[in-house]
């Protein structure tokens, strides 16, 4: 049995586990499915193997776009790098019109913001609304300054969306033994997230997967192992809800009403984490 078939079988089993009857929940109109990869741009075999799983997952779980959590291109950003580390591994997705939305990691050239398939529209930080009620905010955590947090406050205040999802490279909370939590960045961003009701945050940088226990009502994920891997990189920590540091992984997620369900799938197609959570019900400083 191929890895792809195993992946689909396992994905089906896990989706079933999320519902009471053991049957995957029916797609409801208005659902939003998306996929997540992080630290993906090596051009090496693990990136291609994760890409194969990502492509296979789409047959059962037709996600509409992919967010990229930074370090999209390691070791250069020439035309060949874009080809080998992005266009080739994800070719079937790109050929079908799949949109990718990138954020900049510490290994990325800022000029990636001009690369059309990353959909950054020439901006280091930007926002997009894939459907009414759901808005994503891609931040540049390499250079977090007041102009960016001012922009973020303004956009959050004006968003009018129920779901506010942020993604950027450096994690505010992490059990990584090498990097760990970026507390300076946390001091800059967390008050804004809390004030305006950000619900979920996806980051990379740490080359493993970690689902953090909700912090002040916000659900944080680290996914920095969609090509790179730091085996055993997660140190024992009280903030870990689920950790996976023995293989590469990617995620798929679905928003249905006030709930987001997610699955994290390994390079071998094994579902290594799944669950769902409700969006934060804090009173946000918006009129929505
Ligand atoms: Fe990084």
C-alpha cells in the first residue's frame, strides 16, 4: 500500500473520530478548509515527501489554500530556488490554481514578498479574508516595530470578522530546547491579540510540531517541520498540549461556525494530532 493511500485511510479514520457517529462530518456550506506548512523550503527529500502527502490529503479534504509559516526558501532565492523549493514540489496544487499565502522567516529574502505565488502583494505583512467572517493576518516577525503593530491594531479593529487568525515565523510560546519562546515578540504582540480577540496563531521556526495549551484563551500551534526536522527538539514543558519531534509534518484545518478542527499529519501519512477548539469568545474591541 502506498504512503498516499495510508495517509488517506488514516485521515479518514481520524476525521471520523471527531464526530459522534464515527463518520466524517458532512461538508456544510460556508465551511473553510485550509492547509499549513512551515519551514518548508529546503528542496530536499523530506520536503518532497511532505508535498506528496499534502497533495494526497486534498483528495479527501479539499482545502482551498495553503499558508506558509516562513523559511519558505533556504539557502538562496534565485529562480532555481523558487523552482526546486516551491514550484516543483507543489506543482499539482499550483497547476490547479491553489493559492499559497506566505510569511517571511529568518532565512527568507525580503524580496519574496514580490513573488506572485506567495500572494504577499509586495508587503512584509498583510491580511486577507478567504470568506466572510474569517480573516488571516500574516506578520513579519523578523522586524516587529511600532509601524507594524500600529498597522495590526488598525486592521484588527476594522476587520469585523469573527475569526481572527495570525501567522508569522517566530513562536510566542515554544518548548523548543534550542530557541524556545520569543518573549520579546510576545510582549509586543500578545496585548494586541488579546485586545482585539485573535483566536488562533500559527508559527514555525522550531523544526518540530507543538500544540500549545491555550494561553490566555488563544490557541497556538508551532509547525516548523514541513521539510526541516530537529529530532528530540521539544524539551519537557508544562505548556505542551501535544508535541511531535520525530518526523516531518504538515497540517490541515477546517473552520465550521465557531469551531476549528485540525489534523497534523506526518511524512509517513500518520495522523499524529487532531482535535478541535472554539474561537475565543472574548469581547473584542470591534463592532462585529
Ligand atoms: Fe527560522
